[in-house]
């Protein structure tokens, strides 16, 4: 296993198994982040007033190359929730329209669609899905599609269940039926290889502070050129009817929010560089193997049937295991932290008690042994 812990700023007294929530930033990337902040403070008017567009364009170009798309198809946002609020609030949905999703979606975006459905009268529907095979997933989800389905909203990797959804086939079918696809890629960049142009989603939002290890407050919105015109500014500012247009209304309308710290965005190329220097494909593979081993150990400890049938198909560096139904997850989480100094989320997902494990390059088998020791003590 790679030993990258010295690259990170994490508290050494804590066994950190929750990279999936907010990520963790390497020292070199954080140093770059602070350098950009100091440069901003050195001459704020020049930085935000005269250099902003060029700086953001350069950073977007590096991100576009990493994500397999043109910089003109991307705008920086603070996180995926903001990115997909831009999309959800822009789409003109009305009574009689349906947005189809699953029960595995992230709470903040579930709330976004529910809020808008109540406000505008469209139906926001959750379709049960099968996790036995990728084909079964696609067929079970597609049974929820009706002539009224206008939008499909899915996670690429789910937050509560750490499941990699086979979104490629769903996107292909949706395009054939002129159904708009909105993909929540909060956990994908840095954990899965991405080529957004090939994936073909209409809209794709992602976080960069999680698995890419960029600073907090770095996310993005991707929109295919053909659908960029559908989007309305979430915040109307000087980018609307811009006096210094970039040549792209998509970028002008959605990236200029006035006075804000853009240092996190400008540090993204350094995060990409850091992972390239560390042979990140190999790091990801080693993390996946350690996640699989630990998933098997937890399942053996509890004797419960796992949510995922196949480790190689359904998860990467983040996984979940069921806990006994009588588990008090609030108390168990507290004791894991207070008594064992383990940071890991325990989740109640539709009545299922789950523990969600994240494995990043700074983790080791010793961390997993400590987790199993704690669970063995608290669950048995």
C-alpha cells in the first residue's frame, strides 16, 4: 500500500476513514492555495478586476484536459450542489412533467428537486433499482421511464451507498428519447477515470475537493454545448450582459459571481499535478483492493448480506457494509471517535444501518485493523 500520509495535513492522532465527506488536501496543493490567496490580497483590484478571466481560463483548460472535454464546456462552482442547482432551477418543468431518480441520491440534491417540484408542480419520482448486475440495474431503472419523463437525475457514485451506477447506458437511452440527463458526479473525479464528452450527459456536476484532493470550495458544472442555452444564471451579476465578454455566455453567466475567493479554483491544476506525480492510477487500484479486503472483513464480522454483490463492479475507493439493525449508530459513531479516534460515518439509509468506509492514499492496513478492532468491541 502507498504511504502518502506525510503529504497530508490530517491530525495524526485520528484514523481518518471519511475522505468521502470533505476530502483532504495535500500540503503542496494547500501551499498553492495559500499562494493564490496572498496574491489576491497583494493587489485585489488587479487580481479580480483585470486578471480574473485569464486566470480562470487557464485553470479551466487544465481541468478540461483532465475531464476529457473543452474548457468552454466547464464553469467552476463551489460544489456540486451549487452546480446542479443551476441546472435544476433553469429547466422549465411544469405540472405533468416527471423527473426520475432513485432512492440512493444525496440529501441536499434530493431536497433541491423536492423543493422545486412543490413550487412548480412537476413530479419528482424515485425508482427502485436492482444491484444484482449492471444490466438489471438499467432495466429496473428504465421501467420507471414514462412518456412524461423529462429529466433523469442520477449519481455517478452515490453518497449514502457508495455505489457506482452504470450511467453510460442510461444516458444513451435517454438521449434517444430526448430526455435530459443530469448527473451528480460528486465522488467521481479522482476516484474514476472520466471523459465527459464520451460519457454524453447533458449536465454533469462534480466536486474537486473530494477525491481529486483540491482545496475546499472547488467544484464544477459541465454542460454539453447543445444545452448550454437552457441554463439561467443562479446569481445575476456583471457576467450577464458582460462588458468584457469571454466569448461564451455559459461562462460569463455562471462563473462571475463578483467578489469571491477564487484561490481554490486556481489550485485545481496543482491537485491534478500532485496526483500525476504520485502515479494515481496505481494509488487508486491499491486503495480499491484495501477497500475490498476491509469490506469483506466487516461483512464476515457482522454475518450480514452486503448491499453490493461484486466489489469490482459496484464500488471503487468508497464502500458500505450493513450493520445489525439494533445498532445505535449515533452512539456507535461517538464511541468509535471518542474511544478509538476513528472518523467514519454511520448512516441510516431508509431504515438500513450502514457504515461507509473511504480508503485514500494516506490510509494503511493498520487503519483498517483498528477499525475492525473497534467494531468487534462495539458490535459483538
